[in-house]
């Protein structure tokens, strides 16, 4: 039985990854989910599996070196999947200090804890693997038109968030180059799917449309992102851990490039398609809700990832085209309005604060 440490496992991508892994491997793996339960961490995402004997939750901050040291003394981890990060660009513009602390120093603490636990007289213990989950935002921006991010594309981050993620990537690379630390880095395009916090574009638009609130669109709405269904991402991470070439970087892209305004209109169309005319939630949903707002500072124009390497070396490719994925996503939010309500009114924070202490 392999033991996995999943940092940030109560967040959007982390919780989807945990669900995917337990569905795939069952009792053959043991998952320890470490999360500090910031506003973006929600244990409701994992209610279905919280009683499983091979799953444990640990409330811990990766910025606390002493707590990390104790955790590594208690468990013999075979895999470390590092999702934990502050991840919202707008928040990073307003408060970059938090992003530097968690994304850079937290990553350094985790690397040091793993290095100490895995070191042996011959280098590192066999069959250990650390995976740094990063983002295409570290590459900066592409112009309108052709062109893609490759693993060899120079890093050119434009926001405090992407700069902190690029810094973390460079720390991991330095441990690979200096110590031959057994690690990989993956860089993914924009994820979407169940359990995404509603400050992000897709759940924000779904929730606002259902509430008949305005749908804010930055600038001219023509910024382009490559969209990746979160379950496809979870599968890619698993495949890199088990089949990827050690020390390598792998881009994970969805081949679903869409303008932001196209995303918003597709969500509205999908809501109208899925909601019957008799459903009161349908009334008032239209393009008239769209409201263009001032552009985000340093807003990257276009992201597009080339997943050629992961396809040729490992055999992964995205399975969910955007039209199918957005339909699955909208259906999920329509059938989990209680989840959305608990997040937007912060009920989830109050409940878990009683259980695990203040956030």
C-alpha cells in the first residue's frame, strides 16, 4: 500500500484528485489530506469519503516547519502531491504577501521535510516521488493567434500569484538539480468542474445567473484561456507520478481554447437548455445580465498549452471536450445548490471552525 500526502486536498483540484484516486485504487492506497482550511478549503467536498479507513484529514499549515516535521515522523510517505497554494489572481494583486508566504516558503518547507525523510546514503530511498502542481500562468501571456506554451518556454509571470508559483517551481527545480531530489513539475491550463470556489469564472457565472445578478466580464471579454476538465487533470497527475520520467516537467492542457465572453455565453445557453421552462430558476437568465467591467491589472491576453510531451511519453490526453465538460459542470452545480449556498454564505467555514478551530 502506497501512502500519499496530498497538500491542499480540501480545495477544488485537490479534492477532485482525492476522489479520483480512491475510486481508481480503492484500498490499495492510503491518503493523508493536509489542508490549513483557508477560505478556499472546504471539507464538504470530501464528505462522501471522510469515514474511509484509508483516508485521513490533517489540519495543518505548510508554513509551520515543526508541524511538518512531526507529520513526516508519523508517516512514511511514498508520494507527495503538492496542490496547497493561494491561487486567485485578484487576491494576489491586493495582498501579495500571503501568496509569497504560502506558495514560496510553504513549498520550501515541504521540500525540506521530504528531503530529510527520503534521504539515504545512496541518495534517496527508491520509489519516492514528489509532484509540484503548477500553472500555465508562470509562462506569462501569448499574443492573439497561434503559438503555445511548451515545457521549454521561458517563465515570464505577470501577477504576484504567477510569480509566486514560478518561484516555487524554481525551488523544486533547484532541488532536482542540486540534490537529484525525486520530483516532477506539472503545469496545467485553467481547470473547471465540481467543487470549484465561486470566485472563479465558471461557478461565479453559474451562481450569479441563477441569482439574477450581473455577470462581470473583464475588459472586452476576449482574453483566451485553455480549459481542462478537472477529472482529466487528476488522471494526468496520477499518470505522471507512475509513468513520467523523473525530474521532468509536463504540461497538461485541455485543447479547449475559449474567449471569456464565449465561456459566459455558453454557460447561459447551457442553463437555459438544462432548466425546463417550468423551473423558476430559468426566468431572467439571458445575455442581458452580462456586464463589462474594467480590466484586471496585468491581465494576460491568452494562454494555450501544448500537451505534446505528456501525450507522446505517457499516453495521456484530455478526454473531455469543453461542450461536454461544461454541461457536466452546470448539471453538478444545479444539483448541488446547497453546496453553493453553504459556500457563498460561509456556512461551511462556521461548521468546520467548530470542528477544527478558527481559520
